[in-house]
C-alpha cells in the first residue's frame, strides 16, 4: 500500500511543505476521530485530466474512531472518488469554509451526516477532512457534547492552519488518548470540565476536591507543560510522579482562535501500572545479572578447588586430568563473566573470544613459542549458544597450542608457531576456523573415533547441542602444513 507521501506526490499537485503538513495532520488526527466519534477521510484533488473536464479526489488517509464502531469497512486509502459523488467536499474545497450536510455513500444504508472541513496551509486549501458521523445512540451526553465542542474548535484550527501544530507532536503508542481522560482548560488555565477518568487520575495525585472552576495550580498541582502550553500555544507532554506507585501523563493540546490561545485540552493518562511493569522488568534484569555473577563466582571457586587438588596429586595422569578439568571450568567462567556484565538474550561473542585467547595463552605452557591470531568476528550471538561454542573453541585452541608444535623443539627453532582463529557469519551460520602451522594430524587420526576426552566434548557440543557440523583435517605440506578445523553452527536454531 502506498504511503500518504507517495500518494500525494504521485497523484496530486501538492508541494513538499503541504504534504508535510498533511503528514502531521494524520499523525495526530486520531484525536479528531475520537473526539467526534466518527470516521475520517482525508481527500485531495487529483492532478490528472478527467473526461469530465475536472479532476476527481484521491483519498490520502483514513482514520477510524476508537470509541465507536466504524462506518467504513473498506480501506479507501489510495482510491479515486468521483467529484460528483462528493458534492459537499467539492463545495468545501471551493468555498474554503466548513460544509455540513448529508451524503449518500457507497455500501452504507441511508444518508450519512458529514462535515467537510477544509485543510488550510500557506493561505491555500490543500485538502478536505471529511468526517462521517455514525448513528447517534440517543441524545449526546454531557461529555459527548464537550468532546464535540472541542472537535469543533479543532476543526476551525484545521481550516486556518493552526492544527496540526508545526512542532512535532506525533501520537506515539504511549501517548494519552481521548478515552484515557480529558481536562478542558480555558485561557486562564481554569478547568471547564473534567471527564471521570481524568478526575480519577487527579485523585491518584492526591486531589480530591472538584477541580472545575479552578486552575490546577490552585488545587496544588503544578504541571509546567500546561502553563507553557497556555503561554506559548505549543503542544507538550509531562509525566507527574507521586512516589513509586503513581505516574500520570499529561498531554497538552492548545486551542487557538484567530491566532490567540483560547484554552488547552489536557489528555490525562494514568500510566502507574505501566511504570510499575517497567520497574519489574528492570529489577528482573538486575536479578539475572546477579545470578550470572554468582554463577561466575561459583565457577571460580570450583576451578580453585580443582587446581588445589591437581597440585596435591602425585600421579601425573590424575594431575593432568584435574588441570584439564580446571581449564574447562575456567572457559565456562569466561562466558559468565561477559554475561554478568550485560545480561540479555544476546551476548557480544567477541569479548568472550578475547578472554578465551588470553586464557589459552595463559594455561598452556607450550615448549614452543606460539602466537594466536584472531581474524574477523561473530558479533552478537544468542546467549544459549555462547557457552557451548566458547567451550568448544577453547578445546580446539588448546589442542593447537598443545599438540601442533610438539616436534618443533625449543625456542631456538626459528619456526614460529601460529594459530589462527577465523570468525565470520555466513547464511545464518556462525563459522569458526582454527588453523595451525604445526605438524598436522597423525595418519591414524579420525575425528569420528576419538577416545580422548577433549575432542569428544567438542563433537558432542557442536553436533548434539548446537546442531552444527565440524570437520578436521591435516593441511598438505605444500599448502603450509598443520591442521585445519572448521566449526559451523546455525545461529537461528533454538537449542
Ligand atoms: N591441532 C592439532 N595438531 C596436532 N594434533 C592434534 C591437534 N588437535 C588434536 N590433535 C591430536 O588429537 C588428539 C586428541 O585430542 P583431544 O581429544 O583434545 O585430547 P588431548 O588434548 O587430551 O590429547 C591429541 O592428543 C592430538 O594427538
Ligand atoms: Mg585436548
């Protein structure tokens, strides 16, 4: 579906400034629709030759009321409407004044009361706002009458281009709406009337006496935006809090008559529940952070215990096993270190990689000097993927440092051991390649039958837990020799 801007620039003669004005109008016209309990259409003249000699209308926008059922089931945006079918719209265009009457409308039974409000801009009529009034349910109540009188004042503002405002005042998802509560203030700031919801909101702020006939300030409530709105005629929003539990949003819509501020409509919304929910979410985040922090501490304790035990055991095999276990626990702790800093669904994996490299360099006492080089990055990854992937990478890096260069002798050898870790994302997969320029894998090596613990862990993590694949090969001597391991893990699959 074409946007208002696209429709207006392709089908009408309106210039950019006028289109901007209409965009601002449709950004805030839910207010008009709700105040008048009516469907709204925005029509502009089509700039195309017609066989009847005069152009037709194109519907640039459509708005349905939130507090009534709609009259128009069809979406008319983008449709061309014949001039003759909408004589009142034509009259509004030509006379530049509001035209009120009745129209027979396609697919609707009987006649529909309509208001055709010219939309002024820069001394011209750029469009017509059509209000299609639904059937009235009995005589209008006091509040309905008040809503309609505000609507009427806003319509005059639409005609003389003071509504929509020049300032950006777009109705966002959290903004108060007509149904939330309304205070109507006169030009001195005295409350002319308050809807029951607005009164309730004031109760929550501790104002129990009737506010009608008084300014909010006299009642003990200072809302700066109300004062600013009255003085300068600008729309504005402010949230007033009372302690932890009460938060009320005030949205001021100034009313003008011939360029003079004649009052302010204050839309009032009780957002206490919303704010409480926000606080809850925030405290939940803090709790998650705390849990990660504790897990990290516990892992550190476990790793210290393992180190102590390793030192105490006299048997080489036991000691090595305990040292390896300690290293594994530490690589899990590295992930939790990062998670405890920024809890969430995703984690910046590259921070983990940096710590892992330090860890491997630190733990493995290679006889041969080895350099670890990291190329590329994986960016952010889902947290449930980060731990297994980090542990697998730690095993592969450790193996390269530990096994690849064993035959290369001491530091006097001029062969420099280099382990390269290439990281990148490709087609929804995280790819990690570990390459070394060492002695390569033995002839009888097979990834499928590892009896040793390290590669069994890697295989299990990558294939079973991460639903990924792993390949491991010796690189021919002509291509530099050494070992090449590639791990491919889908980043989208839920684990
Ligand atoms: N990058 C490598 N270069 C040479 N040999 C390797 C490499 N990675 C693994 N290996 C061989 O595979 C064997 C199994 O590794 P692993 O399962 O991690 O057990 P461990 O490291 O405890 O020996 C190693 O003992 C080593 O012989
Ligand atoms: Mg190993």
